[in-house]
C-alpha cells in the first residue's frame, strides 16, 4: 500500500455523519444522536449491536508526514478524548487495535466479512471496555458503512451552540497536494 501525502480538509455529509454529543463535565450524561433513530447504550441491552452487520472497517496507511504511525493495514479503533473546554474543532486520533497506543490521524475504509458490533468489540476492542469507548466505535462503524473503499476519514470534536456542547464526528477528508 502506498501512503498519501499532503494536507487534508474534512467535510461531513448529513447522511453519512454520526454525532456523539459531549456535554461539559458534570452537566449532562453522554448521548448519541444518530439518523434515523437514537441509540441508547446499556450494558445489558446494546440495541442493534447483535443484529446489524458491518462490512467495512478502518485501516491505517503508514505516513509520518500525515501523523499516521500505525503500520500499513493495521486495524483502527477509537478511544474517547477527555474534553476540558468547548473550543472550536479538536482533532482526534484513531488507535492501533493491537497496542491501543499507536496513533493514526487518518483511517481508510476497507471491506471485510460482515460482523456484528459485538463481534467487532470482542475481536478488536476487548471485553473490558467503558460505554464511551463503545459509543465512539459504534459511531465510527456507522459513519463509514456507506463510504467507498479506500476513502480517507478523520475524527473530530466540534463546538456547537444551542445548547453549547462538543460533538464527535467521523467524516471523510480530501487530500490536496501541497507545493513547497
């Protein structure tokens, strides 16, 4: 696989963007907003996580220039970022599923054999996982299911008003060649 270089500009399509609303610490619980219905994560009942199948995941393309340090083809997952202030846009990194530490700013859509969210969680995230991590990864999988293969994506927290909050999105990006 070859690495792409350049800068990226992200944009979200309403039909392809899943949103996680993060309230300032101590003000409200985490909620997930999706289209067309809302999901509620409960440890005993994970809604459609055992019946809905996903046939796309995110993989890495190693490129230190683009802040992608996971080896080519490494499967990517998400862990939530602790947001201290509601300010602008905050980029978020994907993590290598093996060590859960190596970061990648971008991920690329890859087709796999269909699996449920529970199967994805067991195979790539692990069983001892908090609700926020599960929510972030569910948003990631839902967001990429309709994207073409090899589409680059990024994850971002963005400040929103009415009510004031931070929203988490996984969205497509476009790489532009730069001249130096």
